[in-house]
C-alpha cells in the first residue's frame, strides 16, 4: 500500500517536473492531501488492529481457563456420581439387611406388638371420651358466661372496665415508682459503699495514729519506769559506812589493770551508785563504761546482774537496740537475777522499736510464758492486743 502510493507520487512529480503545468501541480497537491489523510486513517486502523489482536488474545486465554475449569467440573461431577452410586449400593445393602432382620422376628414378638397396639388404641379411645367430656363442659361454661353477660347491666360493665383501666394505670405508676426507688436505693448503696471505704481508710489511719501514740506513751512510760527503778534502787540501798573512802572511777579504768584486786562489797556498791547516777543524769556512755568496769572486776557480786541490766538500759536510751538486746540477754545468764523479768520486757521493746514487730511480739509473749505472775502482764496484753 505504501509502496504504491509512493510510486504514484513519484510519477506525478515527474509529470509536473516535465510539463510544469499549474493544473498538474494542483492535482498533485490534492493527491498529497488525500495521501496524508489515507496515511492517518491507516495509522488509526493499524492501532485498532493491535487492540483487537490483544482483545482476541485475552479472550483466547479466558477461553482456555474456562475450558480447564469446565473439565475440572466434569471430573468432579463424575466423581460425585460415582460416590452417589457407591452410597446407594451401601444403603440398599443395609436396607436389605434390615428387611431380613425384620422378617426374622418371631411370632411371639409380633404378638407382643399387637397387644401393645391394642392397649394404645384403648387409651386413645379413653382420651377421646375425655375430650368429648371436656367439650361438653366448655359448652356448659360458655352458656353460663353468656347468661351472666345477658343478666349484667352494660353500664355496670363500662364502670368495671373503667375501674380496671384505672387499676392498670395505677399499677403502671407504682411500677415506675418502684423503678425509681430501686435506682435511689442503688445510689444510696453506692454512696454508702464510698462512705464505708472512707471510714475504713480513716479507721486505718486512726489505728496507725493510735499505734504511734501508744508507742510514744510506752517509750515515755519506759523512761519513767527506768528512772523510777533507778531511784528506788538508790533509796533501797543501805547507807555506807562513813570511814570507807570511795575510789573515783576515773582513777581505776578497766583497761589499766585486768588483774586488779577485787573490790570489797561497800566499794563495789559505791561505784555502782555512781554509775547509776550517771545514767540518771543522761551520761549513758559514762554509765556503760562504769557498769562494764564493775562486771569485769567482780561478776559474782550481788550488784553485777543489775549492772548488766543498766548497760542494756543505757544502750536502749541511746537507740542502739541491737546492743541493748545483747546486753539484756546477758542478764538471763545470771542465776536467780531479780532483773530477768525486766530484761525480757526490754528485749521485746527493743525489737518493736527497731521495726521488727513480729519478733517483738514473740518476745513479749515469751515474757508471759516465762513469768506467769509478772507485774507487766496487763501492760503486755494491751500491747499484744493492739497488733
């Protein structure tokens, strides 16, 4: 097509070139225009041909896929038919087996079935008679109802119906009121729960405050008791002999002479009084040094167990509870010590003040077991009850 057009154009060009006629040139230009229009048309047709080819290709692929799917459907159909045939054969076999089994039932079983059927038929007849009696009763009741309606005044019936409607409306109001009441009760319950939670929290805070106050009171009471006991000890001591000269404690430190001669009774007592006075004046470290010196000098003296006890009291006053516990436990090593009961009480207090509440309560309970007639019994029970 393109070659023919080109040849025609070439021939026309030669004719124009040879003749040079204006008419031929015009015809040549017209032919060129026609040729250009034809070329554009051919381009469009060529593009459409390509699109058509692509559509045909896509349709062919779709056809192939559908053909494959159709073959798969045929195969599934054949397999389904085969499965149905197999299932039909199995069902037929089972039916034949059941029929043969039914045919093999004995005549006695058939007679029993006949008797059961006869009994059922008799019961059915009785039920029919009962139904007939009920139908008669219903008819009689309906007749009575109709008679009552005939006797009653229509105006009275209207009044009754109106009263019934009023009752229904009142019931609806009561129902709505009851619903509101339930909501109010629920709100009050929630409010009460919140108040109860607040009260419980306040009670816990109050219990904690009470426990702190009780601890402070016990601490103050302990100080008062300790000072009172120390004064009582001083007041209970017999007066010293005037001609006995006390050796100052500063002149006889423990570190200077471990093999120092044992003090006599009166000198030991005077040093004990001086150490106890140091405790009363708040010089707890000085009291500890003085009491330790006395114990190292004569641990068998009547005042040695008391000196050991006041070492514990001095550490207790300094809030060194572990050392206080160690000192109080040493009091228990003295035979028949008159400070054993006090030492056991202070062991419990030391654990409580150090934060080991469980151990402190255990030690106080141990006091009650060791000393059933203890003068601290009621006080200890009060502390244990506050747990």
